[in-house]
C-alpha cells in the first residue's frame, strides 16, 4: 500500500460542521501516528471523527487505506472512489483503487491502464474541486482588462493585438466554465454505488422470485438507473442491467 497523503489535506478541505480546524488537524495527526504504528482501527476512528468537520482527497484516501488494512475491501473501494472524484487522476489514489479492485470477484469495472486517460483526468479535474471555477473567474477578469485596454488604445496594431488576445481569453473562459460545470456535475452525481453485501442476485424484475440474471459480489461498482418498489435498477460497466435490493448498496 502507498503511504498516507498529507500535503493536500487542508489545502483542499471542504468545511462541513463545527469541529475546528485545529481539533480536526489534531485528530488527523493522531490517526497518522496510529496508522504508522500499525493500528489502522484507531487511525480509522480518528480519521472518521475528523471527517465530521472536513473532507479532502487526502483524508478520504487515508480512510480507504485503513479499510484496506482492516480487510474491508468494499469500504476501501468506496472511499478511494470518493477521493478520486475530488482529485481525478491522482496516481496514489488510482494505484490503491486498482489494488483494492484486484480483490473483487467481479471483473467488470477495472480501471483502464491508459496513461493519457489519467493525464486527461488530472487536467480536467484540477488539483481540487473548485480550481476550474477560480480559473474561469481570473481569465474573465483578465479578459475585461484586455478589452478595456483595447477600447482606449490609440495605435491600430496594438488595438488589433489586444482584440485577438481578448478572443483567445474569451475561448479560455468558455473552456474553463465548461470544465467547472463538468466538475460540479461529477461532484453532485450520486448515481454510482458500491455493493456492500457479500453476494447479491441481480434479477429481471424488482421483486423476489423473478429471474436471476447474474450474481454480483461485494466491492463491485454499479450505476443506479432508477428505483422502484424498494429496488434499484443498476447497470454495470459492461452494459448489463438488472434489479437489486438497495440495502446492498452504498452510494459514492
């Protein structure tokens, strides 16, 4: 297993409740010491307590590491997936997620071994959830400054150059806003889930006694399409679709 992540813990922290940063930081430090001492159970308790105040890719990653050390593969995958949403393409998170998935019986949702895809995820996702939103604001500010300079510029060539630069900045603003909107959709999407039960029969209809289409096992990632009569219609990465009890799932 890769070591705990610490450098981005508070840089990308998202406030939640009333526990102070100092108190949460102390809990994280205790958790790191416990993990280093070979006590993942105590470390997990400290990290979970800190998560009531803040969350970040590093903290979620560390919680996933604790679950992995404790042999709880479904929850390890769950927290690695949550960490990856906040930090797409992070090499440590992706490596440990792939390592955890090697312990899953169902081999339908493995991470693709595509380097360019990982690089694109890092570019598209940014260092944190709000990076592209901030970039769009800064680019937009520079755009207005350039346009203002173009309006007052007296030299024709200078004005033309500023207008060309403004066009480039306008396209950059649109691109940044698009990335920011995409990140927002990803972070608010709760349609993906991890199976927590040891074994689940996926059926053709949302009721007991209907035909069993296939069987899934703990740790498998599915997409929830809809819910009906207390059942969830799920889809696998390979396109297979069926119904299963929602109590067997935990949303990412």
